[in-house]
């Protein structure tokens, strides 16, 4: 009889725990899961619908190394969520002609990169997938519903791989000043040697062909200033305007034509070769992902990281915003 009562009490306890857990889980999911977004898979040229959590996990897996510090992954999750919501028409975003009928696409050149679970397994391997998938899922869930606002509106939470030590002011990249996208120090970028500094060697003929210049091989005593002169730089020390031979280019033009990681570069000419030194990777505006990982490793939580790279912004819960 006593055993039967204990058994019944145990079942009741388990049932209560399950009910409580379900209520807590549903409350957490209510903030984000009901929001279904339309995503254009650009390589397949088809639109699919998915929940915000599933989409963000795919973005984190594609955009940031899953081995990065959890606080850096959390910062990426909040930035990616904000970036996405700003582009949804339901929240005031404008329909993009690049992906009609979809809220956002998976082309990193226009929106945010994204990969599926199967692609994650191919990228990491089956066993590492279980570990890394759990990390990015945790980063998304532990920041559930959190977004970045400036003056009560979603910010354009752009980000890049590595700023080369100093992020860029948005006006120098896109021609429009934005109060929270200003140049700030990113001291831990150099901890990622893979993205912080890269050296390239290019044949002079190829260099001239790409830029349409007519630089001739240097004669040992020829001064570099006779061939190239940086006319102006940005606050982030990127090349704004540069004279090469008898032509003037923007730093972005040189970066595009030579397929360089960033517009923060130097040029040297030796005989029939061009030595190019490039700092950073990406446009340099907003959050540096390598910098965020460095800050996290040095004790910053994701909130401090975001406040550093997007100064003057506030982190709020989406449900609180929707109540207003």
C-alpha cells in the first residue's frame, strides 16, 4: 500500500515538473517562435518559411566560427536578429528588389549568410556538429527576443570579420553618417592573424591590367612616391583616395578590382612585382567578429561587446517593444 502511494506521488511530482517546464518553455518560445520569416535560398532560387530561432542558428553557423567564445556568439545572435527584423516589412522594413517576396536572403553580399543543418554537418563533421550546434543554439536561446535599438528603432546591425584594429565610420563606406556606426577601437583584432594581416604578391602586368594603369618596373633607386600616393584616409585608416600612376581611385575601387579582403592596404613595387599588405577583412563597419571574440576572451559579456561596437544603442526585449 505504501509503495503504491509513493508510486502515485512520484508520478504526480513528475507530471507537475513537466507542466511547469512546459509553461516556462512556452513563455520563452512565445517571444520568438511565432514569428515566421520568408527566406530566399539564393543558390536554389526558392523561398522557404522558417522560425526566427532556426534562421538565426543557420546565420551564426555561417557567419561566425562556432568555436568562438559564447559571449561573442551571443553578441552575433543579437546583431543578426536585429539586422533581420529591421528588414521585415511587418516591422517597418522595405521590400528589397534583390529578393521580391522574401524578407531576407542567404547571400552574404546582400543580406546574411545562412546554412542548413545538413550543411552544418558537412562543414563541421557529424560528431563536432553535435557540439557546435548546441553552442549556437544556446547563444540564440540565451538572448531570445533581444534586439538593439537607437532612438526607439531597430538599428542596422552590420558586422564584418575583422576591422584591422579600428572599425570604420559608415559615412566613408556607404556615404551616410549613422550615429551608432562610427569608428571605434577594436584592439583584439590582431589576435586573429588569419584575418588581421595578409600579404599578397602580384605580377605588375596583372596589376596594371586590373586597374588600367601603366606602372613600369622599378629601377632600384626609383622612389615609391613617384608611383603611388595615398591622397586621403578614413578614421579607420582605410584608403579613401589613392593615386596610382596617373589615375585616382577610391580605396574601395582598388579593393574590388584586386579582390582584396579590405580597403586598408599598402602597396610596394619591386622590379616587376607588387607587394600588397592588407589589414582586416570586410567593410569594417559595426561589430568586428574577431574583435568581439577577443573582448569576450578578456572578460566582456555580450552586452558590453555590443555597446562598444554600436555606441549609444540599447538592448531591449522584442515583447517589450511590441507592447508600446
